[in-house]
C-alpha cells in the first residue's frame, strides 16, 4: 500500500461539539476532464447498507460512476468495480459488511481485475478503518461520507498507481449540490433537506460519522421537488437525521413547518419525511400536517425508551410526558394518523422496571410499527463508557417481549382499514406472488392486490382492503 491519505478519524465529543462554529460551504459538483473517462468499458455495482441517507448517497455514487463511463452490472459478482456503502450504527450492521467482504475476497481471487471500494459510515471510524487495512488488504479504495464528489479522482489514482487509495476526511462537512444521481425509482424520490447531526444521543455514532448538522437552502429543495414533479414523480421523502431542526443553522427563522407548506404547493402528490425528533417536533409542523393536503397522515417518531431516567442518560432531551403530549396533539390534528417508532432495549443498566415503562408507552401510543434494537456499544460514544450490569440474554428476552407487543399493534393498525378503500401508490409486482401488485397507502401500509396490469406501476389507484395480516394488507382494485 503506497498511498495513505487519512485525514481523520473520530473527533472527541468535545471537538465534535465545538464544530458548530465552523462554517458550511455549498459546493457544486465539478468533474475534471482528466478523470471523465475513468470508467469507460467497465461495469460497477453498489451494495447499500444502513439508513435512507445512505440509499440517497448511493444514488449519487451511481450517478457519478455512470457520468465517468461505468455501466451498472446486473450481477454484482461480475462487476469490474464493487462499492460497499457501509453503516456503523450497530455491531451487527458492521458484521454483515465483514461477511460480504469475506465473500468478495474469493471473488477477487478468481478475478484479480476486480476493484473493491468501501465508503459510508464505517471508514469514518478509526478502528473500522484499521481493521480494513490489516485484515482486508485486498480492498482497493476507502473513502468517507464527506468526499463522495472526489470519487472520479480517487478511481483515477487507484488505476494509475495500481495501489490502494485511502481518503477519509475529518471535515465536518459541506453541502454538495448538483451531483449527478441515478435514482432507483421513477415515482418515489429521496430528497435530502439536511446532512449530519448535532444531537449526540449518547449511544449513537452518527454525529461522528456524518459531521455537523447543515441544512440545504430551501430554494434548492423546492427546485428539486419541482423538477421531480415535472419528471412525473409522485412521492418525495424528505431526509435528515432530525428534520425538525431544519434551518436552525441558518438563523433566518425559516423552519421545517414552513418548508412543508412550501412543498405542498409544488404539485407533488405525496410528501413524507424522516426522521423526526420528539424534542423538536413543533406546533407549526403539526399544523402543517393538518393543513397540507399532500403531507401524508403518517409519522415516524423515534422514542427510544419509555423511561425518563433512561431518556436522560440517552441525552434525548424530552420526557415521556412531553412525548405523550405531542402524540395527543398529533392524533387530534391528524385524525387516524399512523405512528411508528424506534426503540432501544438494554441501554446500560436498564432495569426491568424501566423496560416495563417502555412497554407501557407502547400500549399507550399504540404504535403501528417499530424498529426495535438491542443496545450496541459504539466505541467513542459516551454510553460505551457506561457501566452495564444487564446480561445479554436478558436484553434478548426484553426484545422478544417488546416485539410481541409491537406486532400486536402492527396488526391492529392494518386491521383498522379492512372494508375501507385506500389510495395506493403502486411500486411493483409482489415479490412472492407474480399475480399481485403491491405498493403503499397514504398511511404507509404495504398493500398487495391481484392485478397483472404493469401499467399501474407508478400510479395511484384505489384499493378496497379485504384482509389484514401482521405485516401487510390484502385488497381488491376499485378503480384504474
Ligand atoms: N436520527 C434518527 C435515526 C438514527 S439511527 C433518530 O434519531 O431517530 C436509527 C435508530 O437506530 C435509532 O433511532 C436508534 O433506535 C437505533 N440506534 C442508534 N444507535 C444505536 C446503538 N448504539 N445501539 C442500538 N440501536 C441504536
Ligand atoms: Fe443519532 Fe440521536 Fe442524531 Fe438520531 S438524533 S442520528 S439517534 S444522535
Ligand atoms: Fe448507518 Fe451511517 Fe445511516 S451509521 S444508519 S448509514 S448515518
């Protein structure tokens, strides 16, 4: 390995917090003519792990690769370049990546021309990068979350020098506008409204891997959504780690609620957003959900725990009572709203009683879906240094009990629509039954219905719900 250009890794909590005072630059994508043919006659494949933010990044990576000549390979294991866009949120997320890398080692043995790149959140962690260098020497390219725009140059260097290229920036991040994108769907689009996170929940790696919170210019966002409407897109999902703090770094008084009102006028059929932070979800946003016809009656509002002491140790900055008050207001203003959440069990020293408070909260809110996780210590975060007396077996058992509760309300949330006609944006043919099409209703319920009419894909149709299962609904087409 001759090139090692590593400008980071994890900032300390103190360093990371002081970053708020660094300025954010908006950068345009610039492709140097020298690198513009680097992918000619070559194929690529991108594996994506983690959150929607990573999915959106992979669309940019694909767009950049295609812009320099690469063509997408149908078979990942036959591509000339494979990129793994990684996630570091929990240990098992990282273990999956180590597993895939193990498989790729064999593929590379058979095809030494294969080039393997790793990007996303894992390279932003010092220990993961060290492990990559020592245990996975066949990886050719390592870059981070802040330098996707440099990909053509990095690839050029990789081929020219026939050596490993590593470039992970510790910069807290700029905003990249105008980068080419290969969007995976022709009717649903991710729209980043901000990047990074300033919350520092004590268990979470994201503020370290993604940099400081920075909001895109509202006019750029509105323009992007208008362009999507012009191209025939039906739905946008606004992305950010805490969308409710959109605009806080700009100090011009324009907030997330204002953005919803403005986007409602663009002509897009459906607007969703994720992720909300209960601390910052404000009255204006709730009012906008009530007033704006195109903002969908569904909200993912991660609570993490139903116990005030645990919430405090997590640095979530709200209480159970405050959370419930916002839920009450949402249910008043958006009748029938479907609420989903994220919950962590087994936070360091979580007691049985504290866990029961989480079950109580699930019962009180009746979440219609939840992502549930066993706490996973992340090196460098404050919680990883906390003492923890709860055995892993007990954490697993808590997760099972929680999932049982969550599944009950998941099903109940599907049952409440039986006999009703709902609007479904059709995504595709159902994976397990070629006689069905499937898509999502306004309340974000997965709906399957019999039809062979592929022309319906990408359109909104009316479906009468006939049956509810835990994870989906069955229905019949009412209109075409
Ligand atoms: N910004 C979003 C999502 C962050 S990551 C939010 O604040 O909700 C998605 C979820 O992963 C989190 O909501 C949390 O429930 C979970 N998570 C994050 N770090 C974790 C960790 N160290 N162990 C277990 N779950 C974690
Ligand atoms: Fe992580 Fe908290 Fe930021 Fe979400 S809000 S990304 S959980 S630090
Ligand atoms: Fe994972 Fe990074 Fe997203 S850690 S959840 S890919 S921000």
